[in-house]
C-alpha cells in the first residue's frame, strides 16, 4: 500500500509520495515533476496530462483545462461566465443549473460534467503514481482551496471515487503547506507559540492563512482568500497589452481566433517568468495569425504599472486573515510566500510593506502542498509510523442549522459551527419532536463566501417514528463536521422516559423544556451519548423505563450527484479507459508491423543474405514494400486484427529463412554436445564387464558415424536451402544414446543425479552396482525412516564441498555419487514401487567459491533391474 498526496492545481498537478527515506515528488512520463491539468479528446482516444497539453493547440475545442474552476459551480454564476468566455470548449447549463461540457469524440458529441473531467485527471495521476511505485494506489490526501464549499468538497470526493481513489482527507492548501513547514522545524521557542503567515498565490486564486506553531502541535488561526486573483490575472494583463499592440501594429485581432489566443496566452505566461528575473523582455511569435510573425517588447516597470490594481488586491485577504486571527503585525514572526504565481518581485514588495518584514521562500513554492498532503496521508495511514504531531484546521465559513419549525437556537447567534471553528468536530442537538422532521444546514454569512455562492448546503429528513407519549420524547441528533470539512448527520436517536408506580401505572417524567423547544450541546469532538444500540431498546431501573431507538436519516445535497449519477459516471469512465487501451494496443500492433518491415528489409541485405534465394528475396522485398505503402495510405487507421494478420502473413514468408539462420548456430552447438557425450560414455565404460562395454562403445560408434554422414551431406548443400540435418535431430540422437546406454544389466540399480542450474553439471554418468556387492557401512549415513521392505525409504547423505562424495542406502543397497559445490546434507527419498527418487536438500546450498545459490532437481529417475 502506498501513501500519496495530490495537489490538483488550476494549471498543473503535483504528486507527493512518502517513502522510507522521506517525501519525494514523482516524475511523469516526460520526467517532469509537474503534470499539466489538461484533458484532451482526440478522434478515438483521450490525451491526459502532458499529452493533453501537447494537443491543446492542434485540438483546442476538445481540450479542457482549468476544470478546478468549474467544480461545484453554477452555469449562470457571473464569475463562471467570465471564465467560460476564455475557454475554447463548448458548454451549456445542466438540468440542475450546473455546467455541462460538450466534446467531439468517436464521431459523436459527448457530454461530460466537470466532476467526470476531474475524475479523468485524477485517474491519470493515479496511473503515474502506480507506474512509479510499482504498487496499487488507493489511500491519498488531496489538497483543496480553503474557500471550497460543501458541494465542491463532495464533488472532489465523487471524482476521486470514480477514479478509484480513497481520500483519507481533503486538506486545505495552506494547511498542507503549514504542516510540511512546521513538522520539520526544531527551533520553535518553548516560551510561547510562533505565528507564521502563509501567502499562497496560485494560478487562479490567492489564499492566506495564519498558523500558530508549538513543539508537536500546529493550529490554523484563520483563513482568507480571493478566489479570482492569481497568476493568470497577471498573464491576462500582458495578453490585453500585446493584443491591442498587435491590433495597431499588424492589424490582427487575436480575440477572433481561438488558436491565436491560446498561443499568445502561452507566450505571455513565459514572458511573465522572464520579467521576474530581468528588467525587460521581448516577445516573438512566428505565424501567430494570418501568416504574420509578431514581435513585442515590455519593461518590468511598465508591467507593474499595468497590474497595480492586482497588487493592491493582494493586501485585502492578508489584512482579513490577520484581523480574524486576532493578532497584530508585530506578533507575526515569519511570512512565507508560496504558489506558482508568487515569483513576481512586486508581490514580495507589497507583502514586505504590509507585514514589515521580507517574505521568505524556505519551502518549495510549487511542491509544498503535495508534500504536506503526502505527510498527512502518512499520519492517517497505518502503513507508516510518523511521530506525534497534532494538526488543527479552522473552518473558513459559519454554518447554521434550520428545522421545519424554525432556526436552531445556539449560544453563538444561531450558528452551529462558527467561522474559525476547529474541525473535525461533533455536536449533539437535543430536540423535542413527536414525528418525522427536517433539518437543513446553511451558510450563515454570505459575506464570508465566494461571490454568487448559494447559502444552502444540505437537508436531512429524520424519521419516520412513532411515540406513545409525545411529551416524554427527546431526539438526540449528532451533527459532524468531518475531516473533509463536510457537514453530515452521523446519527439520530429517540429517547423516551416513563416512571412506573407500585400499581404498574405510567407517570410521565417531564424534563425541563427550553423556551423554543430547541437545545444544542457542544461535545468537543466527543459523543455525549456513547451508547450505540441497534433498533429499539428499553431499560428499566428503579421504576423508571428508558426506551432508545435509532432513527433513519435521509440526506439531500443541494446540487450534488445522486448515487445513480455516480454509478453512471463510473461506468462511463470504465468505457473510456477500455477504449484508450484498445487504441493503444492497436497502435502497438501497427508500430510492431512497421518495425518488422524495416528490420526484415535490413536483415535481408545483411544477416539473412546468404540464407535466402534470389526468388525468396525478391518475393519478400515486394511484400515488404507493399505493406509499407499500405501502412501510410489505406492502412493508416485500421483495427488491431488487421495489423496482426498482415504481420502473420509476412512472417510466413520470412520464418523459413530465419529458421535456417538460427538453426546453423544451434546445429554447431548440438553437434558439439553430442560429440562430448560420446567421449564421456567411452571414458566411463572402463569398469564395466566386456559385453556391456562393447555394447556401449557400439552405440557410441553408431551415433558418431550417423553424425559424420549427416554433417557431410549438410555441408554439401547451399545455405539458402532447408537443411537436411536440423539441430533438433541431433538432440534427439543424443537422447536416444542416453536411453540406450542407461539400460542397466541384470541385478543393477542406476541413479542419475544432476543440477538443474543451466551451466552446472553435478554428475552425468551412470553409477552401477551389482546386487551381490556388499554395502559399505562406513560410507553410509544412519537413517530413521522405513525398513528394507517399505516401498518408500529415505537415506541421508552428507555432502562435502568440492569433492566427489559416495554413500550407500541401507534399505535398497543404492550406491550414490555426488559432486557438490557446497557442504550440506540432503535426503534421497526412494519410491521403490514407482521407480523414482526424490532429492531434497536440507537447505538451499550456497557456493562460496562461485557466489551462487544452487537448486537441485527434485525428481530423478531410478532405474531398477527387471529381475
């Protein structure tokens, strides 16, 4: 199991992973640490990440970027409309008021939601992580902006589920940065907390958080943001400047051309980075529009004047965060500046004038969120052991609750979870109800939300239930603000009290009622009533009966996905993945066919030249040429099956020539092996009786004569004809020789022991012993298994490294000779009925001389005499 953190940026994504030596950032297929947050649809497949960014210019209307800006948003939102005007792809309003994206794919118009596009991106990042780690990736922590609403957080979770991920937490970007910053710090003073301001200027937003650090603990004091101020706004300043300049100078309108707009925006983004390190910079784009090359020039001071209103806007969230934290500027110890849009020098000057100190850049501006998320994932996952470090985040919005009888009264002006409230958190509402009722969560202060955000969050229906005495009933509702910052009703329980007198009649015990019949109690991350009975339960104690019953809770998320929509999105994603795999496999087959054409043509001119006749060369060359022309014309877009058939047709022509070439080398090796075997048999027959010795020598002579005659016939043939002597025939002749010479004479047992290691030959000779020969007790090893009449017996042989070892089996009079390269003991299990022996090393032997482990053949033939 892997521990991964994802930073899903508006422009780029970063993957952080925890390893034994620390936290690393994974590289994508292009060996880059950042992966573009781009999804592009081609005619037959999708292009994700870097591949999608590469096809954006060629296929702009089917390329989706900045999808993070569209998650959980309404189509008619003014800020959404402003974003959509700069996007080249087609959109429309969904039935629920959301955003639908229309794309051309497989010759049809397909419709996707932003959640589905985000799921595709997450699935791509998951694939990159699994490829790097060579392990499955499921558990993760995903970074999100602090201004994300409950709906946007739920949409992120749905996208992760579609992609096959299991987020352990959705973590605020600045909180993740603060965690990565604080957990490694060892110089925090023990006298009191250290206060650090984190300013994260991303591609499309600005987030500010004030954090308090103490040894082993960090706490977010406040969050502030501007969801429409980021690096892309500075890019837009340059874009408008050069667009107007080119309109005057070259008489072109880049706004009217989608591709020209994309290229100019890309050039302005690069120019902004150049201006961060240089006082001036040129801009040159070849053939931008109407076949015109354009040139421009701008100074840094001019750029800063054009973006002066943006620089002033950066001060607003900084002041807001400082005010909400309850601190003054002199209480701030450090200001940390991060984010992809933070490299503009004038931004650092603005922050220095605001906080009275130069902002630092001690953390990686682009990777800090992913690293912090990976670290949080390690803390939540059981895979890694991380030292104790408490992370306490703060809620950026105030959340209240309504019932169908009016607002829920709480000590904090009707707000159940006030702004800045730490989470995760659990609160218990005690309500007096006698039938099904409804609760609704809402944002209490619209001024805290991003513009045009709906205050409605979610509604809950609790019930149905029945009570006999309404005045005795209390409903305890557990409301949770979980790790993701999402509001849920964890459970609802009915509690009914009765008091019985001695006659058994019921008396109602009336608890003190609140003025408006609503109470709320805060249990500070704990549960007031920890009893968790299932169904109804009644307890009687000292004449008092208490009935507890768990009530069903149904939720309805305003604008959220239903379970059916989520299931359909998962099925759609699976279909898209299968289509991508199919297209990739087709491409692989096409490339394989193409490479085979070129390789075969080259081999015909070199390696296979002497093994093919002129007629064969001519026919193969003609087929190769026809296949090559077909690939670049009619066969440019065919199915995998067609490419496979074409390749098989070519191999039918080329394989005979390739077999001749390969068999020439194999034939030499097989010949050498047969001759060596003949020599070994001739040397090993010295101790045999004359009749047996003559028989073995006769077989060796026959094999040698056959090999000599066949070799002479083969040498007389040209190489471009099929051989009459194949290497397989020589090997079969060697096997036949083994079978002939392996037949023992009457009264002889035979055991062949050999190493299965390819280059190691322990013993390739037949050890024979006459039945009448007496066993030698000094060479045998004591065994505790079986007796002489048993079908299966075991003998243990102690082998000594580096020399020939002999041993006798006490039960079957079997003489064994082993030459081993490691000192170890081994058992030989002899099955007398089956005629087999099983060689079992006591431990896998290791050769200190050759530095190798040897694995021995477990089953070897045991040939017994017929008599």
